[in-house]
C-alpha cells in the first residue's frame, strides 16, 4: 500500500506544511525557507552528515524507500568522483560491520532470552581518523569485537537495573541509551551530528550466569552524559486532528534541569513508521517547533510516531512510540472498464479493483448513456475521448463482480460508460468516460461516384459518406482491354484519382461500401471520359498561286496528331521582323495575306486549337512579296537658307521603295507661277536641275530675291515613281548699299541731331540702321586711319528711321559717328565718319566720399566732378540751412562750430565759369557727445614696490572707461598700466624710492576718448630690512655666564655698546658674572637685496611682563 507524507510545522497557532524530508536536515539553513536547503537545481539539500551519520542514515533511507507512503529522499551531492568513491567504500564497510554485529547478537553466545535487555552504549566521537579506523577494524573482526572496542575507550561496563527510568537514576551513574530492543521498536541506529559514532550492544541475562553482562556507565562529572540523559527524557508525542489523509503530531519538550542548556537551541526530529514495513522509521521533520502536520496518509493504515531531541552536536534517544490509525474513506477513482467482446446487440465489459482505502468494496456501480447521445460509428473516433460532452447516464448494474454484459443494445451505436466503487464510507469518483460501439449491419448500395476533375491521363471521382459506411471499394472497367472490372481503390477516403489512363477514352466505374458487418451491393455504373490532349503542330505554311506586290494566298496542312479530338479552329500569324500578328482564325486551312509591302520578306506560322488547348506553332515560312515602282518621296528641303545665287537642297528616300533599292533621284525646277517676275517675263518653263544618286543637290544661277519651286522623284529597277509635291523657296537678297550724306546738327551742349539718306536695298527691304559713336576730348587723341580705335565705337541707335536725336551727351566733347544699313541679306559697309564737338557746360554733381565728425566739427571729403569744358573755381556747401562757398577747388573742407549730439544734412555743388552745377545727394550724420573730462589722480597707498591710485568719487553710473598711463623711462613714453571702469587701481612691480609720473583720461563708446589729465608724480618708499632671529648670549673667554632674574651684587661693570641711559637695575639684573667676564649679545646679519647701511635696535625688559626699552642702536651685530 503506497502513500506519501507531507509534514507541516505549526508555530504561534498556525500550521505550516512541508514535504517529507530525510533525517539530518538543519533548521532553516542558508537563509532559505524554514527547514529547507535551497539549491539551484530545485532539490532540497540535506544537512552535511558525519561519517557515522552517513553510515546510519543510508540504511534508514534505504528502508524508507521500501515505504510506499513516501518518495525517495533527495540524492546526495559530492564534490567530485574521488569523494564519492570514498563515501561508497565507507558505507560498504559500515554495512558489513553492522551485519557482523547482528550476526553476533543472533549467535548462541550473545542471543537474547526472555529477560535479556539490549543496552545501547552512547556514540563515541572519534576526532582522530586513525582511532576511527582502528575502532571500525576491531569492530568488524567478530561480534565480540564491539565489547573490546568499548573496553579500549576506558568506559566502565556495569549491569544496569532493570525497569529503572533514566530520569530516576541518581546523577552519579548515568546510563546512556538504556533502551531494550523491544522499546527501540526496531530502530537500528541513532543519528548523531557530533562526528562518526558507533553504538555497541551489550547483552545481559539474569537466568544465564555464565553469559557476559555489562552496563555502560558514565562518571557523574561527565556533562555530556548528563545532557544526553535529559534529552532522552522526552515524552511520547500525541496525535490530534486525525483524518483519513492527514494528522497533526504534537509533543512537549523534555524537562531540562541543567542551567547550561539553552532550550532555544533544542531541535526535534519526528520519526514515522508504518507497521506494515517492519517498523522502519523515516524522519519527517526536524526543527524547533512543537507540532507538525502529516499529509497524504493512507486511509485505514496503522502508523507509529516518535520524537527525538537534538542539542548542538548531541542527541538523546527517541521517545516512546505513539500509535494511531487513519480512519477509512471512500475508494479511489477506478480505471474505466475495458471491452472484452461485442456483438450487434451486446457489449461485454471488465474492470479491475481500485484501492479500497481501509474499507472493503461492497459493490460497483456501472452507468451508461443508453445510446442516446446521437453519435454514430462514423464519428466515434473524433469524440471518443471527449469527456466534456453532456451524457445522460443511467444505471446499468450494481454488482460485486468485476465484469458485466449489456444486452438488448442497438446495432452500430456508440455507448458511453463510467464506473464507480462503493464501500461502507461512500462512493468513489467516477472513472473517466469511455465509449464502445456495437457491431453494425452491412450497408446498402451507395450512390454512384461523381466526376470531380479529369485530365488526359487521370480521372478524379468522389462520393458521399454515410453513417454505416466504413471502407469503400472502387472498380474501373476499360472496354478496350477486355479484362472486366478491376479494383482501383480500397479505403476509407471519399475521393480517388485514377491514373495512367488513355486520353479521350470512356471508362466505366462502380462503388461498394463495407463495414464490420459486411459489404453493400455495387452502385449503378457510370461512364466518364478522359480529357483530350493538345493537338500537334500544323504543317509549314506555303504559297498557293502567284505572289503579288501587296497580297498572296497561303495554305497549310492539318496536324498529324489531333490530340484525340477534332480541330476547332486554325490560326495564321504573320510578321515582317518585329512581332507576329494574327491575320486569320477559322476552320479552313488556307487564307489570303493582303495589305503587304512590296518587296518585303514575311514570316508566317500556323497553329490550331482543340478541346484541350492550342497546339505549338508550326515551322516558320519565309515569303517575299513582288517589288513595284517607288512611291512619291517627300518634297526637297534645305538645312540652311538659300543664298542669293545658289541653294543646297536635301532629298529623302520615299517611305515605300517598291520593294527594290532606290537607284537615283531626278529634280526639276520652275519659277513660281504666282510671282510677279514670272508674269512679267511670261515664262513658266520646267528644267531638270539634278539627276544622280546623291541625296542632295545644288541649284545654281538663281536671281537674288526671286521665288522658285522644285520637285523630286525616285527611280528603282522597275522604273521612276511619281513626282513629289512642289517645294517653294526664294533666293536670298544681297546686302543694301552704304548709307550716304551723314550729317550732324548741334542743338545744345548735351543734344545732337544726326540724319542720313536711305540707300539701295539690293532686292530686300531695309530692316534697320545701326548708328555708332566714338568720344574723344581732343582731335589729336584720335586718328580715323588708326585701326586700333575701330573697336572703340559704341552703338547709339538701332531702328528703321533715317534720323535720331542724341541727348544726355557730355559737354565740350568731340563725337565721331558712322552708320550702316541691314536687310534680310546682310549688313552694308560703314559710311564715312563725321565729327562734331559739343559746347562747354556747368560742372557735374560731385560725389561725397566720406564725412568724419566729432562732437563739434566735421571733415567733409568728396570726389572732383567733371568740369564739362570749364575749370571748377569753387564749391558751395549747404549745412543746417547755411551756405558755405569755398574759394578754391580743394575737395576737403572742415566745418566748425557744430553742436554735440545734433543731426546735420549736408550737400554741395561745383562752380565754373559757365555757372553752378547740380547739387550732390544729401549726407546725414549726427555729431558725437562731448567726451568725458579727465579725473584727478590721488595716491591712496604706497609701498616700496607698488603705488595705489584713486580718482573720481567712486561712482561710475555711465560706465566710463578710464585709462591710466605711466611714463616709462626705458621706453621714453607713456604706457597704459590700467584700463577699465573701476575708480582705483594698483600699480605693482615698481622700484623702491623711485618717482613715477602718471596721467589719466576717460572714454565712452559714443563720445570717444577725452583729453589727458595733468601729470602727477608719486614716489615709492624704501624697502624694510628683512627679519632676523632673536639674539643669543655669549661670553668672551672660556668661562660661562648664567642669566638670572634676581638682582646680584653691586658691580661697576657696564657692557660695551650699552646706551648711557640704560638703568643700572638692568645691569644688575644681568645676573652674577662669573669671574668678572663681561656679557656679550650676538645676532645674525640682515640679508637684504639693497646696499644701504642697516642699523640694529636692541631692546630689553625686566621680568616676564615688563615693558621693553631700547638699550642699543647701531650697525654692530
């Protein structure tokens, strides 16, 4: 009977559930959930065990695996293969040792009798591996080796009193693990965390005095034995909240009398055993709680539970066992019934026993849907396992047996079944729904198959499926083969394609349905035909009759292979080299090809169409039409206009050459019949002007300006074609003659009138005249014969008039003129040049170049204008409604007396002997504001290398920028030492005892730079000597002097260098002079960068708080 256990810990009144764990788990390690080790692989990691724990835990785990109510413990994880091999080897040794111990206990010497007691000695912790190995070796020699190993550790073995509780024994003698085999209840070994431990069983007997008996005692001073004894005094646990699947186990902690034991560090190990599994226990929970919940128990099963206490690395013996039995419950869900045999009207079902869960099964309840779900045999496979369908189940039977036969069922019907088991507690869950179908009747004849599609080699048929149909048999009959009907298909599909058939052939088909009951009759026979194929290509087209220049008759032969059907129509296509064009479609095998080009080679091809499609094209035939005379070409034309005496005409070939190459052209010309010249001369004769192969011709001996008409025709081997249309053109006219009598009339200093006479136009109207001029101030500047001046002429008139007024000329200037005429033919030669001088005039308007202005004056500059034949004698300047006339021709003038920050408009004009010229354009400017006055410099601080300067009242609201300059002797000039908006500055890096000259000026962005201030002279101070160290006291000679603060004996000695005003009290205060040696004070020299003499001042004070007075001043040190 298999079951699984889950453990839950309850703390603070709430239960927490945990899955079953192997023994040896540490409470809440690694910060994971309580009582678990968290691994990356998702397994629960057991606590690291000692060697003895590994040896004792492995059998327990092995035994727990035989318990079907719990899963296997987690796998042990090792660092590498070597460690795993050592672990396996050690386990084998310990297992062998335990087998030897058990065999020794079962031997006649160590066999237990009725009053024998098995006393387990406490586990001995072996920290030394050598001792551990020796103990293991000695214990594995024979069964009595265990007693010898106990004697080796110097433990006293005494006979314990029977029926003596560990709690009631005196503290002087403590018995470790004094439990009999009956009390242990089959526990093979105890789990310890204090290292590798071994339990020793000692057998004692009251009846057999010859047998060896001993008890393991511990000295009363051994604290470990006392702790183990108190840990072993735990009461057996209690079981509450017992259900069929779970139970809650509670216990109380042991009575601890030792104050050194911290009860908060106690851990409890719950051991559970199934009596059906030979009393092997399994650890369910290990922690500090006083209860746990066990789940997934088997109903109606007897269980035994114990509790064992752990403290640090020690543990006591397990408590007494508490037995409990889970109440029974309803059976488990049974498996669905299986079909044994079926007929048309019955189904024989069989099923197996489910777990009864502690109460015998009274009977089984079989239900079915009475075949009313509306499902047939054809839909059985699609919905057989669908449990979500709604079924109206009714009871079929209640029986204690495990099989049943349902009768009086409908043939070919699907029935759904479910099964439940009933015991004293109740009914189990229904099994999963299963379905079985009764046998069927043979189906009736189906409808004949229908045609779905056909091809030249295949026919696809389809048919309808009925409920009673299973598989189908399709047969085919070829009347030409003589084999009768043959099977074409056998299977459950409702369509089939028959392949490898002949084209355009009739076939007969019939269909039969089959199911489990038998086969139906054959359906009615149907006949279907395969599709024909495309016909083969027709014969190559050829000419029938005579070939004409624009048409001929073509015919072709039918194809040899018609594809199994008659030809529906033929197609004829023709092309001259670009793209085939269909010109015929019909049932005939010949057609007329018209609208052809003479002398052109055509390609012909034919094709035909049958029921299956269009055939390939036939071979291409090449047929050339007969040639004709060429068509009329386009009229002649020219690329460039004809000349006055000849014209070059272009000739194009006709679009239709008649099918033969063009050999030559012929051109004829005549005078235009509409022209006045032809009417006057009474002539309109034709003349051949060109006959040749070239595509151009030159027509000569033309009259300038006369109109002509020409036409052309082409000639091939057949003959000359028709003439083209007439092309009309006119001979070009000649340029006109040179204009004559060019004359100039002076109107004013800037106005001239030029005229001339109209020349002969030479056959074309004059279109315009071109008048050009050349300017020179003196006659010597230009010579007409000088060719270098010919390009200097500038056009001054274009038009059809013979006179022109020239205005806006330069006064007192010589102008040279020439003129020519032009028509459609060209331009005439230039006329003879004539000259004319314009009189003098007033000067031109001057141009103001720039105007420089300050707050009270402005300087005006302008360029000198043209004098126009008379020298400029002066200028008139208008400024602020005042007129200023200069007495000379100077182009610069300064205007004084202007008002600061005032806008002025200025213009001027030039004056010569003729008069005043025009004014220039206005120039506008605004004078600057008055620059700020210079401030007064003051010296606010001076040192040996710097001077501090200050100016103004310290306020600078207008953000005036100040510039302080100092005169530098080396450069012999003033240089700027400060610039900014501040009102003070400091000049550094100066020399001591030196006079410096300063000046200052102010400026603003608008007013500009102001005047310099007066020069100020300031001097630096001398440099102070550098500091020296305090003086030291020295004595001339070898004797030493001691300075004291007391007054010594009177002495008339006065040190050299002491000032006369030094009081005698100081001299007396110098102390006792030993041996009458005078007192000398010394100090170091003052190291300075200057060469001036230095004097030293020595001061003294009497007492600590006395005032200093000077006693010496001089150059000595």
